[in-house]
């Protein structure tokens, strides 16, 4: 296993175990299969395990396995605070103590603000006393490092990075999202400040393996180097020294073994110019079904009404290049799970954005199209539910 060192000298396995997708049997965690996979991962050198308060059964399963096999001190546990459920300091303590109990531990190595969406949301937590709470937990040793996970555009990510002295962060990043989400710009900004970056969605929810177009599949098959699509996606990430850990939501023994092998054999600088060009051809093949030619550059931002234009177009394109459900999920995360809405319906048709778009996109027209297809009745119901939390 290859390792990368964080700012405190910890050796983190390049491959991290994403614990959201543990094997299930009749809706419950299959503990036998999960234990076998987790212990195989640890035996192969994986020492970073990522879970969250809202992942059903995940924290409890991980805690039970680590305690049973007496390996808690051999690994780093990363889990998350659902800040959108926090109303006061008492709620902070209650949820954190519940997580410690589930995980059967008295400390958390890497603690994240889950899906921190913008600086307004972070400022709300500051007003509730989160800074004193973090200092208290770090002083007592109950939290070793503090960070946040993020879905959204690069500009807001960089603002969040600058808003606090973070120990680490976690972003969605893969060869399809090189210029969307936090993107390479966000990755480089965090790295420039010495903040380790953990990667989630390296396979974009399986799309870069299971839902490739016929054209993209043929490009892989005809290329001189014979790696699986999953291996190519991981190698593209492992090749970048700015990345500390790449999470994989592994749920089969075969997946665990293959990913360990890839993480153990890939070195920084291994990918050639030809390899990079081949992957760009894959991106073009996938994007051939895009509705809007948005590159995520962000020149259209900021919008005077807060519309997240790159984020909206990324979700809108995903609806056609992947599927409707995940497009709706992405749209919901980038527009609604924030203190202030950034949805397409905020657009007042001022046209300021179009003056700066290097692609010449009719942004106002495309925002209306995106709104029509993404702000569905399901979205509107979910938005009302979300507001019941975010209004606090």
C-alpha cells in the first residue's frame, strides 16, 4: 500500500474505505461479509475508514468490527457531524457522544462538518459556538483533526477553505469533475495552504465503470494499456501528489482486493501524456450527450441573486449523460442544502453572467430549461423539508 503523510505526520493509506455502502441482507448490514471485507482491507494496508452519522448502521458496524478484532488503534476513523440538525451546543454534544458510543471509541481521528455548503452555513455554526466546542474537543483529545466535506462549485469551496484553519477537507473529484465541483482549482488551493484533501466519488457513483457509453467503452478496449475502467479512474487520482486519500465505497471482497492492488502499484507521475489524452477522449465521449457546453470555469460568477450557475448546469448535464435521479440529487445538494437558496428559480434575467461567459452560452435561456426539468414536484417537497432544518 502506498501512503501519503498529513500535516501532523500521520501516514494515511492512499486508498480509504468508504463505509456508506457496506453489504446488506434484508435491509440490514451483513456483518459477516462486512467484517471479512474490512479486515481484508486492513490486512492490505488500508488504515483510513470514512463513515457518517446519517449512514444507516455504518458507524455501529464499523465500531463493532474494530473492537471485536482489537484493531481500533491501527486505523483512523473519519466520521461526520450533521450540522443541518444542529440547533444548539447541547445537540452537538448529544450527537457526538452518540457517535462515540456507536463507534465504541473515546476519540475520533478525523471529524468533518458533513456537506458544508457555503460560508453562511459555517457562520451560522460559528454563531452557535462551534469554535469553542471544537477547541474543547481537540483539547480533550476526543477530536484529533477537524475538516469538512463539500459538494458545490470551486469558488465557494475556496471561500470555505479560507474561512477557518482546517486540518483537512473532503471533495468530490474524478476525471469527469476536473473542472466542476471543487475541481482542480479547489484541490490546488487547499494543497497550497497545506490542507490534506480526501477524495470521494472517484468513480462518480459507479458511472465511470457501470454506465459508460459504448463509444467510451471502445476507447478503453482499443487502448494499448489494458486496465479496467475503475483502475483508470483510480490511477488518474493516485497520480496526483496533491491528493492524500481516495475513498472507495467497497462492498465486495473482489473490489477490496483490486483497489488495494491498484493503490499499491500506482506511483505519482506514472500516467503519460498519451494516457491523459485517452482519458480526455473518454470525457468527450461521455459529454457528447450534454445539454449545455459549460466547462465549470466560473467566469459567470458571482450571480447578484446567488444562482449557482456552474453547479446547476453540471446537474442539468448529468440528467442526460447519466440519469434523472442522480441529477436531481446533485441539483438538490448544490442549490438547497445551503442557508440561502442558489437555485435556477432565483434568476432575475439580468444577463450579467452572459457578458463574461467564454463559451458564449445563453445562460438565462438554459437556466430556464434547467429549472423546468430539475425543479420537479419531488424537488419542491424535498426543498420544503430541508428548509425546516436550514431555517435555524
